C-alpha cells in the first residue's frame, strides 16, 4: 500500500513538471504584439543632411540636422535599435537648458556602440524612413 502511495505521488509530481514546461514553451512561442513606432516630432522638411560612416574604432556614427521652431526644446538622436546586422535610429526632442541652435537647426549625432557587425542603418521618424544606408565594414 505504501509503495502505491509513493508511486502515485511521484507520478503527480512528474506530470506537474511536464505541464509547467509545456506552458512555459507555449508562452515562449506566443506571437509578440507588433511594436508601435515612436511619435515623430518633425515634419518632412524639418530634417536633412543624414549621413552614416564608421569611426576609427569601427563603430557607426550617424549625423544629420533637425529643426525645432521652439527653442525650449532641442533635437537629438534617440537610442539605436539593433536587430541582427541592421540598426535603426530616430531623431527626438528633449528640454533645452542652454542656448538655441543657429536658426533652430540642431546638429544631431550619435555613435552606435559595438556596431562592427552592423551592415545597414535606417534613420526613422515614426513610421517614416528618413534615410537608409549600407555601411561597409572597417578594412
């Protein structure tokens, strides 16, 4: 009788572990909701002169210009999003606690760290693509 009770308890524990594992696998396989693009603070004619190149360390540097009519805010590039061999970066705004930019055109620049394996960079604003670059690896 005691052996049957121990065997039954052991089979219950094994069964619980399997269902937890199956539930975890199902959750891992669930489709992730599509990420909405960030808000774009710039009109089509308020960004220009985009460029991407590698610096001496092999990291990608993205540069451009962005216009803010209200000097209480300054333009900058947000953090890059990296997926495989591609990266995207977007201009955004923050509070300006200093002087305004000449004619309210801000020079924006960002280095994508550890980007030696990145082959292409896209500059986006909301759902719009502002620029798309293929970046040659450092020789």
